[in-house]
């Protein structure tokens, strides 16, 4: 039941009868009436004065009188400076609630059997999942849920970045310094275990680099440089070159990479062992977050397909080869630059892998829309990838989309993986859960539950706090994640929304079985109207969230609905209400809970029955 559409229909009819306007395609604008004016919905009249040949005030008066006289839906109108404010009739509110009671919560935006692939998480296998990954994972998961709610077949996927120099650094550090230690022997979660050796490699490299700076070779380079008067600045800028040309650790790590690509049995076996530890750890974290994947692609496989793709593009004249045998693509006609797609030694770059991955995915699922959930640091990379796909004539090129998201910081500032200052996802969840338990014990109310039931409630509140806080911010924005703020029961938080549903459950347990047959005859108060209007806007919210790839619209809908409910609960007591009024209010909050639970489900959040 679209009230806006109904107003537009009546307005067109009024225009036709009052002013002989036959233009049924005339676009009319209807909004909710501002809270400081009387009315429920507002029709903007200014564009219609050219047809009425009257002032905006008179035109609005004419239309308002026509609509209210003939429609049973509207009971009154008022005009404010050319805006026509219409009030719904008493009976209409109950009719709308009856409609919401049976209305579907999903919509259909997809063509028949249209498949969308969403890539998210896609971690490197040299470190555990951290806070930045959490935002990625939650955005990706919610996006899949929203697209499914809009009628699409959705495939959840990731690309495991399981090859490259970073992985070789972890492998080498374990080989040199672990003395045979394993996750099992140290009691360490697999991804954390491997990540410790990545950090250890960087520490050992810094030590090696510091020692090298005192050598004659280093001092000679310093004297020849333009930064000779500022050794600290010189050596800071020279670190990468040192790694590639002078470092013993760097040479060994690069040797591991070359041996891996050559299929060296010893290196490949070591690579498989460390990766297996990492995957086991990742799976634990995914399980804790309540997410899963339909298909995982591995860079160690897709880079080979990418090389084949490059060869085809080279044969067709889309790519070109330089004298050093490196392969490039010229994207200057698209406002970009020239981009390398294969190094001179034949090894692949990231874009090579992504070319192969996209092609494999299309062959597997025929998905013509692929959504990449990746941080905004890679904005340029995806512009290049998508433009190359267009040049190659890929049938899915126009359906590629980069869901770019901003950085996540803690109140204490940014995190650095190499320095070991990253906040691991597992540690974050553990700390948040401890805060939730502390708050719950202080508040009380769960003492009669057994431990398993209490643990389930704690987990639901913890994940609700984390997921809602991450998803309420539009993806493109940078954000500061404050764990303490996220679990606040009174703030713009997941627990605040969960508490609205818990309160409804408590009410329904007490009164839900009382006579409800006559609820439709009650006229709701203004606070009830606000709840109904919010629920009536749900499908517009879902449509907008899907079209804009923006779960924050769903998150903020749920918050506004919870906030409106809390006010309604305060203003419209159920215990002291007359039977018909009580029945109506019970029916209303039953529907509110339905919309709260469904919108939270699209965010990947479950709601406990008690808190």
C-alpha cells in the first residue's frame, strides 16, 4: 500500500478535472509532512501553477478540497506556502496496519535467475583477520543478504591471497626461527601463529637494516646521495631498495618466491603447511562472525589463468610488450595511464591474478554482476581492472562494481600490521564480550538462565554491537570504531535496537494471547502513526540499499524504528489501555518486531529473547 502513489493518482485526477491536464507522465513530488506542521504527507504544488494559472496557495487549496472530498483515505488538508499537507483518515491507519500484517518483506529487482557474485574478506595468508577485515566481511555479508532479499541469486566468494613475497616472509621466518614449533605445540590459533612470524620477519629485517647502515657500503651510498646531510631521511627512503638489492633476508625471501613459482617441492610443502594453519584459524573467526562462503578462489591458481588471459590479449593487440619482455596495457584513452600486467621475468602482478579470477568466476557461475568489497586504497586498481575488462570485451565488464569502503581506526589511532599493532578480530570480539558480560551482570535479569543460554545471549549482544556499529556508517566513509560505545544500551547501537525487540517479546509474553479480534477498529495516536509510516517505508529503504550497495540504510532504518518504538512504549502504555486499544497496540508492536528482526537479519544480526 503506497500512500505516495495514491496521492499522485488523486492529484492527476484532480488536474484532469479541474484544469484539463491530460499529462499522466507529469512527475509529482510527495514527501512525509514535516513534524512541525499538521498532516501526514505533503504534495509539492509549485510546479502545477502553470496548469492552474493560479497562485501556489490557491492551487493547493483546489487540489486539497478535491482529494479530501472524493477519497476515503484522506480526512483533512492544510496549505502552507504552496505545500499541500494531507491527513489520512482514522480508518486508513488500521487498514495500513492490516496491509503491513500480510505484506511481504522482500522485493524483486532481478531479472529471471540473475546471479550476482559478491567477493569479500579475501585476506592474505600471512596474518590473522583484523579490524579492517571485519568491516570488509560485514559489508560483504550484509550486501549478499540485501541482494538476496531483492530477488537475486547470490554467490558469496573470496579470493585467498595465498602467494607472493609477504607469504614467503612468514615461511622464511618460521623456517629460520621456529625450531619446529606449531600451533598445536604452542597452543596458538593457526592464523595468529603464522602472523607472529610475519611480524618477526619484519623485526629481524629492521635489525639487519640497522646493522647494515654502519657498513662502508651504506655510508658510501649516503655520501653520494642528495640526503647526505640527513642520514635518517635517507635510510628511511632507502629501505625498499635495501630489501631488494642488499638484504640477506630479502634475498632468501625472494628466492622462496622464485622456487615456489618453479614448483620446488620443499618450498611448496612448507607453503601448504603454513597456509593450512592459517585457513583453520580463518574458519574459526568466520564461524564466530556467523559468515560462510559458497566458493573460495585461490590466487595460487588464478594467477596462472591470468597469465593465459594476458597472452590472449597480447595476441589480439590489446596488450603490448616492451624490450625487457614485460607486458603492458595502454589506458590513457580512458583517463588512466599505462599499466604493467606481466613482469619482465614472466611473474604476475595483482592485476594478472584479478583478470584470471574474474574469468574463472564467469565460467563457473555465468555471473554478469560481480561486486568487489575492497578498501578504498585500491580504488585505482579497480578502475584499471574494469577498464582492461572492457578492452578485452568481457561479457561481464559492465557489471563489475567496486564496493569501496573507508579505513577503520580505533580511538587510539591507526593500526600497522608489520609492527604487530593491529587489533585482531578474535581479540576484539573477546574484549567486547567481556564488556557485554560485565554490563549484563551489573544490570541483572538473566540469573534464571542456564549457562548455555546466558552464553548465547552474550554472543548475540556482542555480535549485534560489533556488526551494527560497523554497518551504520556508509561504506565510503572512514570511521572510528569505539568498542565501549558500541555496547552502550542507550546509544545509536545494536544493543539499543535489540532491546526494543526484547521489550516487545516481554510484552507479548504477558499480553499476546489476549483478545486481538477487534484491534482494527482502534484509531492509533500520533506515535503509532510514526511507527506505521516507518514500516510502510521499508520497501523503499530496501530498494535504495540494494541500488546503492549501502547496508547503512537498513541499519539506520532499524535504529529509527527502534527509537520510535521506545517513544511509543513510553507514550502509549498497554497495561492500562482499554481492550480495543490494547489489542491494537499489541498488533502494532508485533509488526514492529517483525520489521526489526528482518532488517537486523539483513545485517547478519540475531536478536535474543531476553537481555
